[in-house]
C-alpha cells in the first residue's frame, strides 16, 4: 500500500514482511501471494488487491497482468461507489 508497487512473493514464510500469526490462528497455510495496489485516478493508493496460493506453482507474469486489469476495474468501481455515496 505504501509503495504503490506490485509485490510477488513465491514463498511467504521466507519473507520477513509476512506475519504467520493469522495462518496459525485459522489453521491455514499461505504459500504464495500476489499483491497489487488499487490506484485512484489522482495517483493516490486507495487499497490493495491480493491473490493467495495459486493452485499449481507460483504466480506468473501472466497472472500479474490479469490481476492488474482486475485492479484497474476495482479501483474505478470503488471511485464510482464513493461518488455515488457522496451524492446521497
């Protein structure tokens, strides 16, 4: 969120940014993560979208490109929802 950059982690347990406490609490095992920022048309980061645990292997560049497209549409939808809320 802070860097506005895509983060692709193939093995989360070897990454110091990953906190395994949530996995331990719910009994889940996160393996890999692909995380992208949701950028407002002003350039401000308004959120993050992430994919966790690709079914087979690690996330690819193709997966990243697809999630980028989804992130763009999600960002537009969030902006439109905010405008609609402001109108009511």
